[in-house]
C-alpha cells in the first residue's frame, strides 16, 4: 500500500521496529513514536486533518497514556482511523476505547498479517487509495439527506443538527447515514454494524451500542439526541415526532 502514512506509537522498541519493518515492506510510510508525549508532538497542535492516514497505538505509554492520546487524536481529527494494540483483554477496556473514539482493538500477542488486514479494512472504509494515500469517503456519494433538524451531506461527509456542525467519527457518520437513508426502518444491530463497518457482523452488541451512545452524547447539545430511538429487542430507528 504505497503512500499510506502510518503513525506507530509503541514504547517497546523491538515491537515498534518489527511493526514498522513489516508495514514498510507493504509500501507504507511509517513514523515511529516511543511515548505518548512524542506522539503528541508529532500530531502537532491546531486544527485540520492529521499528517497521517492511520494511527496504530499501544495503551501503556510513558509521557501520556494511550487513552488520553486516543482522545486527543479524536478531538483533532474525527476521521483518521485509530487501531489500539494492547495486552488488556477485558471487554470493559475495549468498550472504553470505543467510547473514546478508537476504531479497532487488537490484543497482544498479535499476528502481523492480521494487523495489516485490519489496517487495510480501516483505510478501505475511509476511502484511502492504496496507491496514493488519498480518498474522499467511505461510501458512494448521494444526495444530501435531511431528517427533522438534521442534515447530512454524503459527499462532503458533513453533518449538522439544528444548523450546528457536529464532528463525527467515520463509524458514527455511517450509522447516521444508514438511519437517515431509511428513517422508518428498524435496523438490527447486525445490520447497522454491516452498514457502518462494511464487513460481516463479528462483534458483540456492545460495539454498536457504544457508538450509538457516543452519537447521542454529541447531539445532546443540539437537543436532538432523542431522534435515535431504541427499539428494545430489535435495534434502532429514527423517531419521526
């Protein structure tokens, strides 16, 4: 995947180098950070997209914990995919990271080819080209969608509620796009997962629940969080009135 820019954040120098070497053999341009504080410097301040197409980060980092780093990255760039690699295996850890904005979670020890596959999936969902590291979005663009006080532009990948722009992650945007395309339909969690992630359903129910919860939290300031209705035992739909 030539041209794809990867930020690797891992304090274990051996693991960091092994990952960087393996990804470089696939044509990726790797930048290595060995602490959370070093990663923060590489990310830089200000606004706008990060100078990376994807971030692969450990959690147990000196200088700045991985959880804080994920939150910082997500505040800066709502779209860049984040894959967390950690020895923690508890479901609560995965859920907490998803709430912070991570897109995927891989437990140590891990297979390098599996990491490559997960990177490719995330980049494909984002619409990044394997040849030049650029892309426009996850799904083909369509007409602007409107539902009550919401407006979603699939081409620009922007979303507003009550006239106020709301920053969404790629998964959050895809979930809202699916719901707004079919506002009367009840989506099962499996259906939403497959629409938002673009792959067969392999997660537990908490994965979708966490992302819907994150969307509602972001919409709370606009007073429109109740537009997403939970249909108990079935899934989610939009509340028409």
